[in-house]
C-alpha cells in the first residue's frame, strides 16, 4: 500500500501534535516496512524530523500552492495524492482535505481531543467555530476516525454523535529516550544545573490554567513535605503569575522551582530522579507525560475525570483535580510508603507495554488495509 499523511505538524510543531505525527511516521517506518509512507507538508525547514527520509517528503509543486499552503492542505493536495497513487490518506491532526472520496482515496483522521468543547472558556469564540467545523467535517467525510483514547471516543460520540463503530481507539507511545536509563553521574550534573539538590515531585507541561499547576502547588503547601521540593517544568504563560503570587504568600520560594526552556534530552534525567510525577490537568486527550513517567520508573499522581487514569493505569494514584487536600493525600501516600512506590513502579512498567510502537504500527496498518478494502 501507499499511504499519504498530512504531516505538517511533524515538521513544524515541537510538541503535542508534532510529537504524535513524528511517532506515527517513525513507528510505521521501523515496524511495518512493507508499505510506502509519503509525508505531505508545506515546509520542512526546522530540522524537527531529520530521521524521516527526504525522498518520501512531498511539498506543494505549483507556484500558487506554495504561496497558498493552507488551501493546498485543505483541497488542492488531493490532486497531488491522486497523481502519487496514494491508496489511503491519514490526517494526523483533526482534518483531511476535500475531494478524497471522488478521487478514490480512502481516508482516516485522528482526533486527539475536544478540549475546546469541554473547556470553551479557554478558547476564543472564532477559534471554537473553526475547530468545530474542521473536526465535524473530517469525522463525517473520513472512512474511519482514530481516537487517541477511550475518553476522546466517548466525547466524539456524546458531543458530535459520531457512530461509535466508525471510531477506533489507537494509542500512542512517547519518545524512546524516556525508555533509556540515564547514568547517575549525568543525572546529578543535570539536576545541579537546574538548582535541584534534594528529593522532589515533578510536573511537566505548559504552565497554564488547564494544566492546573496552581492546585498542585496548593496541594504541596498542605503536605507533610519535609525537605521535598516541587519542580514545575514548562513554557510559562500569564497563568504563571498566579502560581508565583501563591508561592510568595505562603513562603514556598525555597521549595517550589519553576523551569522553562528545558531541552528534551534533559527530561529523562528529571523524570528518573523524581520521587513522584504529578499531573492533575483538568482535561486531556491522552496524557503523554504520564507515559513518559511510567517508562522512567516513576510513580504517578494524576487527576480523575478525563483520560489520565487510562494513560497511567495501575502505575498511579488518582485524585480530584479541584480538591487540593485530596491531591495532597495521594502524594503523601506514595512519598511515605516505599512498598506502595515499588508496586506502582512495577505495575506502571507492565501497563506501559501496551503502548509499544510495534503494536501500534501493526494496528494502524490493519486499519489502513480495512479502509482500503471497504473503499473499493
């Protein structure tokens, strides 16, 4: 088979949708070599995916398509797909181009989450209208919808009345660097670089309201924390000021550390040296940082209510994201119970195996074969 992908995010986005797109393309190339995978992208000038073969990258060819790359992705790429004799097209980030059906090309679209529907106050009204149109259109026109979690599948059925039989849940794995142990001397050097000199609880993610780090800091302030520190890693936004105000008011300056611009290659050391990974986001489509933690051998405390219990499984404890006392209780349970720590670590490593790339690549190819067969 020849499968085409809307791969703009793989070559343009450093995190999130970019990580997912790179994961899918990489795991297929490594584990399912019997097919040809073509990546369609307006540009490839950020060196985010140097491992992908240059000869499999397809860009706009005409002067007009190069200038109007958004329209190329929306519609005119279809003629290029037909010329390239693509059997199946996979939209990796919520959308597929117009005209696939009439061009005889089977289609799959991945829907990551419906955060803009679940938390509308976090998005501009015009953005919600655009996203809703794109997502609904893609779900309607595609032959198959891939949801990255059971939570996302439920949301698609409940909010957009998508036929549940049309939706398949296919998970994703994290960057393989989180599966490699970091030498203890190197760990020590990296921690020293960031001023971390004692046991700590780690949280990784953009510092924003949805990620709920302020509630985590509140929970930390209620704990029997001794020498423990709380390390928050992520891009900072205006929401950061609320955290800093709380830290100052409660005299936590020496125990709460905020870091940003941490390179990806330093994250495995931070995960592996942490006592607990805490992630109490109020809503996620999946929760890759939890998977990174499980592979790192670090137990998790996460929020109930979205997909985080699905991601962490028996590798973590779960609390109410609106209740600082509940979160503090879950953190203390792990911190002061070494037997529980070890059982969570062991269970988490077993749970993480279900997200292995080779399994996911096999699932994807089976789905591509099925949609191609049904599309004839």
